[in-house]
């Protein structure tokens, strides 16, 4: 049995230990393929397991390893993973070096594919052939982020269409995913209200052709948001921040726009249905909802995997095909730095990628 | 043109003025009826307009009138009603003394009916005949609360059934509405988790035959709640409190029960869909949602009127018929005190009913 290097994250005794270790490489069976990984992005969704709210500044760093305190209530809140050595890395790209019996899995041998192994920060991964995307001439770096962000951005538009919406609010619009959403919405004729935090993000999205951009740093942010909702009819939004009052602010703005159109006062607020989805937790603080917009609102969690399960195979295949066609255009990702598995666990790298700054994504190249 | 006494609530210049005034009595037209009101309950939903978060303890009280400061942010938050003299009182019962042209409206003349005029704290009201319930031999007092609580409680069960649920959590189970819900759920074979705040409420609900009762005052409240969810499969609940962490607590308990059944750790929490509805704002503070139950949850406002509009006429007629048949049993209400329009605005009465203590509902008998 051969072995390969892999990153594991373990939470135990109040401490988070992340380390590179040698692990056995399993034999692919059935519809599985064995991929020699070439590139894997560090997405916010990976950081939940990789670093989370651990005290990274004061952690002990050694070669290929760090040990950090995990503060309460986050340590107790993750009871289900205490003592379990978890693999990390949702997605990546590499070469298929072996496959299970299935015809499709076998057909991928020797090809470069994008894959979703859940163990992507590894030299070798077992992946489901059904979720692999053959990359042809596209490089592993260009194909590494072919799943999480593209499918999530497409999933937002699919969700909006399924609920009869023709406009969307996105509360972290300058992100990699946000930029994809700008392009998808243009292609699909969906109005998009882009919320950003900095003037440079306004300029960047304008450069992509975005038309409704509101900046939380401006004094008249709330008025800008109301105007954009009024112009687009966006009573439906997606928020990756989670904590704080961003969703509350969107609901308030939606309600103010809707109530301006009312001819009669209602103690219960407007009839306008308002819906927001939280799809990430960039802010781990509590979500605050004030009683300022009646009862005509819904707030819901949104995750890619249940969405895909619910959407059905036909929709998923159509989405995957669209990603493949747009991998170097609509769905292109860019990276700040490439790191090896060992470099990924140095203090310098950890403190840099864990803050999740817009446009500063890391790529792991084992 | 005749006139009648009526209560009006006006918010202006930072102050809430509530007073009895003479107002013209309109002629009913079309499907309208004119009802001489005999009894109208003061429900929490009426208090939103009648008192809200005004400073009632320090208000100026005079005959048939009080004037109270409305603190911020509540004054500015109700901008849409500034300067508007609003009628008050959702529902009540009385005798139909005139009717519009429609055959059905005419057929009600001379009958005692339950009605939903929105102006129920009045000597005379215009009401929609379509929402009137002919009371026959039932007294106005017994019929006064035939709409809001009974239809809301039935609406919860209809909502649960429509979403394929066979169990419900109710977070204010000792209320008048909560007691109705206990009886409806027994009749319809829906499991009900009753959350109460006092041991006397536990005893009271036991007396009604409730089987799952958890008391927030007990040290092991959270464990009780988890056990009840586990036994009933209630991942679907209704909350009239709104502010604070009651919905958060329910989501947490649902997730803990669901994750105990999981065989594998998931960073995203369990697959179990969890849903809570806020249908009131007994607590006007913000709703706090902590990141402790993944992304498989939905929190939504729930209001009777949009529910009924969505449910369709056939369902509404079936629900109304059920209320009429159970008005002195399943849907019976009880009152702490009867007050006239003038007595309703005395300091003693206002300070008493505005706290919305369980089992201490007032009835207005103009």
C-alpha cells in the first residue's frame, strides 16, 4: 500500500491541531477515481474546519503543523468533531491515476479533472467520478475552483428563478463568487444589487459591467440600497456574512421601499414578501433581526449540497456543462499565492488567508 | 347621519394619543353589514396599535383618553402612521342592524354575528359579511373571539399539514391560543411540544390532556425540550415572542437531536430541515440567531391574513365552520375583566392589559 501527504484538522482538549501527515492511499472502487492533486483553493467554506475561530495569532507553529487554542463557545459548539481527525479541502484539480470498475470512472484515467473529494489538501484523493469535470487543455490551476464558487453562484440564480424572482441582492459582491454572479446575472437577464465595502470594489464591479453597486462605507448607503431595490425589484438576497445586521438592513430597506408604495397604513407592514438566504458565516457573531419589517419575511440557510440534491440530476448536469464552458471566462478564479501543504501551515500563510480578504485567495499546490 | 363612540389611536410628535371620540356611522354597501358591537377582546395583535412600546406608566390619563411618550426607535420606526388617526380592535361580536344590497349581507340583519371589522372598539362597526359568523344562540361574549385566535391556531395546523409535518412546537403554549392548539392537535393527531414558563401552566395544560410540556423555568429545560423533540419529531414551530433567543433555542435543540442521529460528522450540521415561524412580538427586542445549527433552517414571519389569502376560500370556509362548531368548547375564550370604552383607557386598565399576562385577557363591552 502506498501513502501520500495529507492535511488533517483535529479539535480536542480545547485545542485545534492542523498538520501534514502521511496517510494510506486507498484503492478506488465502483464510480471512484484516484486523483493525484495538483491544485486546490482555500475557500471560506474550507476555513470552517481548517482554522475557524481558533486563536491563530498565538498558536504554536512548527514544520508542517500548528496548534491553536479554540475559544468558547466555539470549542463546545463543535462537540461532534472532538477527537476526530478530519481531512480538509472541498475541491481541487489533478490527474486521474486510477479508477474503480465503472465505465465512466475508467474513461477518466489519464485525464486532468476538477473534483470534489473533501480531502483536497492531499497528494492523492479519492473522488466521485460523477462530480468530476474533465478539464481537457485547461490547467489544474484554472480548473481547481470549478465547483464551489461557480455552482453556488449558479445555484443562487437557479433558486431565484425557481421562486419567480427576476432580481437578487448579494451582500458580498466583490468576492470571487460575487464577480461570477455579476457575469451570470448579465447573461441571464437577472437584475443584481451588489453590496460592497470599499470604493475600489465599486470600480472593480463597474469594470465587469455591474449597474447597481452600493457601498456600505458611503454615508448614504441605506438610501443607495433603497434606491437600488426600488429600481430592480430585488426582494430576494444572498448573504455570506451571517453575523451582525446585514440581512436585517436588507429587510429594512426592502420594507421601506415596499411601504412607500402602499396607499394605506397597515400595522403588520407591507404585503411584499421579502426573502434572504445566509450561505456563509464570515462573521461568527449572532444574526440580529429587529422588529422593523412586519411579518412578511423569510430568512433561511442556503447550502450548495442540499440545493443540488433538491435540484435534481438534469439541472446539475446543465450547471456543470455551463461551468466547463465558462471556466476561463465567467467562472475564472484568481489567486494571491500558491503554497505547498507545508507552506500552507506556516504562521505567515495562516494569518494571511484566514482573514478572507476580498481578492486574496490562496491556492494549495501539493 | 348618526354618530357613535369609537376609540382612535394617533401617533404624532413623539406621543401616542388614544381616546374615545364620536365618529359618524357609515352606511353599509354591497356585502357590508353595520354591527352594533356588544363585545370585543383586547388581543396582543390589537395592542400593537393601541399601546405598543409607549411609556404607559408615566402617561397622562384623563376621562376617555391617555397621552403617552413613544420612545425611540419605535416612534421613528412607525413613520407610516405618524399623524394618522387609526381605529383599533380587530374582532368582536354584536347585532347586525343594517346591511348593503347583497343577499348574504341582507340575510344577516337582526342576527348576532362574530365579525372582523378592524374598528371593533366602537359602538357601531362596518364589517365584511363574508367574514361574519352567525352566532345563533351563542352570546356576544362567547363569540367575540371567534376569529383571531381560533383561525390562527387552526392556521398553524393547516400550515404544518401543508408542509408534511406531523408535529409542532409552540413556544407560548399556556396562552388562550395555545390552549386551543392543544385541543386542535389532539383532534387532528398532530404531536405538540408545549413550551411554558411556569409550573402552574404545566398543570393547566396537563388538565387539557397535553402530553409534551416543557417549562423554561426548570433547570433542565433544554434537555426537556430536546427529549420532547426527539419523541415527537417536531422540527417545525410557532413563536409569538419574537425578540430574544426562543427561536434560537428551538433551532439549537432541533439540531442537537438531529445530530445525535448522524453517523458521520458534517461541518455544515445535520440534513434535518428546521423551521420556525414568528407570529407575534410579545418581546420587541431583536431576534438573536446564533451560528449553532448549520444552514438547514428557515425562520419566517407568519400572519393570519396572508395565510388565509393563500389558503383559498374553500379552506377558509372549512376552518370557519369548525370554529363555529367548537365555539363553546375547543375555541372557548375566557376574560379577566369586562370594560367599557371609557374604562378601557383608565390607567388601571391600561397598565393591566398591556402586560399581556397569560389568562388575563380583557373584553371591551361598549
